[in-house]
C-alpha cells in the first residue's frame, strides 16, 4: 500500500512470484505483469482497469513508469528512468 497512507489503506498492489501483479488505486481494480533484474531493474505492464472516480492513487502508473526498484528499510521505492521517484509502497499489516 502507499507509504503515505493515501486512500485510507484501500490502495494496494500485490506482486506475485509468477510475474503477475494485482491491485487497486483505492476504487478500481487493476492488474498486469512484472519482472525484476539483479541490479534493481523493473519492467511492469498494466492491463484493463475499472474507472470509478474516487481518491485514486496511481498504483499502475507507479509500476509502469518505474524502471528501477529498491528497498529503503521495509519500503519499496520505485524510480523512473531519470531517477525520479514514482511511488513508495509499504507492506500491509
């Protein structure tokens, strides 16, 4: 879920070991594929999503815009090709 608590815990992403991910932006379900490399490289795609308006957190964009990922403690930090942070995710408790 977003590290800053956006969408009151309704936004989340689950990265499965088989290379698929599922999640929600807080209202809309979304899914796609992902893979990582040994040096923190990240490639992700997203598929169709429902389009309900609410306090949306752009989880799918965070993943698909990111080219690198790494950890800052328990926080997964996603970065784009320029090194700019696209999002921060923390484990659900």
